């Protein structure tokens, strides 16, 4: 059993829940904490499950002894999921930062262990540093509007259509080839 440190929320800035999201294709790793001295609470949820995300935020506030109206500061790396999650978090009162993944500092002199758990812990530590005024920790990405994001995704639709065309062409070629093989074996 892990010990929970009770946070004394007398100062307005002390009652902040920090959340870092490590977004994967099938799972999301969440890291919650209230400060640098606190061991992060790590949870895994199904990717794109917004209900699970909201429930985990509520559970983390309860676990750390924060009031329900305590502010939540969140971050995640820009990537395949786009900015729909950013808009969702803002609509639910979560202050979110989308971070440019290439701007995140790494130690290049030594080998580095890489896992979603370690990345989430590193992100939440950097979020705290960024919130405390160290703004050169990373670069924040400007979130485009819904219309601008849709315009940026046109190439993905083209790639999908080309893949479907190729699949249909290949299916047709396979069926022709199987018919020819059937005819050849009958004539032998």
C-alpha cells in the first residue's frame, strides 16, 4: 500500500492537479501528481475513452485530497490524435498544453530507457517545471481551429482512398488468378 501525502491547500497555487497523457494507439498512460516531491499516480485507460479520462481525473483529485473544483493542468505530445482531445479537455475545464515532441529535452550522452510509463512521468515533471515559470522546457503547439485542422487532414483522406483502391485492384487480380489456376488444373 502506498502512502498518500496530504496536501495543505491554503495557498491558491498549491491546489493544482498535474496530469500528463502519453497517447498510444490502443492505450493511454496517465500520470497524476500535485508536485515534484509527490510520486506520480499512474493509470492506463483505453485510447480515446473520454469517460474513463474524466473519471480518472475525479479519482485522482480524491486520492490527493484536492477539492472537486481544483484546477487541472494537463499536457500531451502533439501527434496522430490531433487536437480533438485538446478541445475536449478545455471544454471540461482542464487547462491543457499540446507540446511539440521534438522540443522535449533528452539526455543525449547516455542510453535512455523508453516506455510509456517513463515518458508520462517525465512529461508530468516537465509540466510542473513549465507551470513554475521555466518556459524553455518545451515548445507549446498552437492548436488550430476545427476548420483549419480539417484542411490539414485532406492528405489522410487521399491516402485512405488510394489504399482502398489498391485493395480492390488486388482483390480483383487475385480472383482472376484463382480462376486461371482453376482452369489450368481442370485441363491437365
